[in-house]
C-alpha cells in the first residue's frame, strides 16, 4: 500500500524479498527495496521508477496512489536499471508524462529504451534548474559519479526533502522503523559508492546549505531526525576515507588453517595489549563485501596470507583487487605471510598496496613456515606492538 511521507509526498516503492544477490554480487539475505515516490500537488510528479522484476506491482501501486489523477512529470535521478526499468511502461501508461532528467541521462537513455516514442517528451535540466509543481518546487542539483555520471538529486523546500538517488541507501527491504541503519548502509556505501568519495563530498557540501529535514534515498528507509543526523555524520567520514571505528581489522586467507591460527593468535595479542576493537575475517569464507566494509571502517589492518603459485593465495588477491577497485586509501597495514619453501605472499601483497594511495606499511613483516611455533611468537609480538604504536 502507498504510505505518506508528508502530506503530499507518498512512498510507492516496492520490496523484492527474493532478491538475494543484488547486482549479481552483493548478498542481500533479506531482499532489496526499490524506492519510488509521488508528489501530489497541482501538478503531479513521479520520482523514479523501479527494477525490472517489480514493474507490474509498482504500476499497480502507482495507480492506487494517483487515485485517478494523471501524473505530468517523471523525474529520473539515476538511470541504473534497478531504478529506471519502469520508465518505458510509465511513459506508455500515462501519455501526458514528461520525463525530467539530466542531459547526461538523456544521452544515455537510448542504451536502455527505444526513445523514438519519447520524442518531445524529455526535458533536460542542469544545476539550479527548478520544476514548479504548485506548493512544491523541485530544485535540481547535479551529482555526477555518485555513482554514475548522469546522477542528479532534487530538493523540495516545501517539505525540506532531499531526493538523494543512491546516496544514503542501504541493502535490505524497506523498513521505515529500522533501528540499525548504519550496518547495511555502510556495506552498501563502500561497495557501491566507495570509489567516489570526492563526488560524494562535493554533494555533501552542496547539501550543507539547504534546510533538510528528511532524506529520501532510492534504497532503504527515509531518514529523518537523529537518524538523518547520524547518516550525515557518517557520510562525512566515509567520503573523506576517514576512520570510523578505532581498532584493527585482521583479514586472513589460509589454505590449511595454519595462517588462520596465526591470525587469531595475533588478534588475541592485540586485545591483550588494549586494542579497543579487533575484527577478524576469514576471506575464504566471509562475505567479500563485509570484508571490504571493515577495511574502510578501521584505520589499521593486518593481512595474513598463505603463499600460492609464487604469489598470494587467491582469496587475498581477490580482496586486494576489490580494495584497489574501490580506491581504498589512508590506512596502516601490517603483513603476515606463510610459505613452506618459498614465501611469496608478502612481496605480492606489498606490490599491490604500494599502488594504492597513502598506505603506510607497518614493519616488520612476519614470515611463517608452516604451522605457528613458539619461535615465531617474538616476531608476532613485535608486530602487535608496531601495529599498536
């Protein structure tokens, strides 16, 4: 059922509880929501559509919310298919609709639709342009590379509402009363938007001059009050690649368990030395997106990996590839390698890290040969001290 966000803004988004692999790579055990909104004023505006899997129920919900009225505008903030797959059906169903989008979105639109039927029905907008609906006047703000080049957001001063596209989104179905927004919002941000910290920071600076009482993202709940304030605080940290939580993240890739045992012993040492928080992830079994999230969350990280084919064990190589792809930076990193006859993991990890920005590699590197032995403990202790220094 459509629900009211304000007197005039209605939520008409759709949950897909069966979407368990978002973008074919991110685990979403609870499913995913695709948010769409309707502004009911003298002129009616639809704010984004939905994913191809949910177009039919979305059209039904839209018609119910309209109550017989005819919408005049379809505002498209982001052209990615999970938000824009309903464009064609909406434009067919409501012949009076004008599609409102950025010039870049209009340029990209033919990649997804036969635009011949939209001739004369597309209105492009630029930074600062407005769309008067009556009491509500939308002001458009360009937000390129948050996280696609055509993205824009819109601000409605009447209800102090920011329609934020993928910004401030989270994994999971729509839950207006969700208590722990940050958990899945963090994983979402670093894996979806993490590479684009500077564009996100630019958008935050633009938004800082606006009176915003609610943020309406394309995924996740509407943010208001203290939850919105906390989201803004966290986005300030995340977009600057800052440290959110003091502590150490230990990531391990172990073939037969010996490297994992050493990683766990190191984690115990760090706790004994007073480290406030130590998180440990087995890269062979943990969700990769959660490991990427923790790598961004903490300021210090330990990479513990087996040597493999004169390089590093593939789960660690994959992890480092993900970090590089997301522009991971500004961190202190310690290395533990294991190799029975020709240790090569540390050299390989170091080469990957030196290609990243502002990575401080902690010395000494610890080299193990097979199982962890009493003779290895002093080196592991020294590394724990160096990490805590």
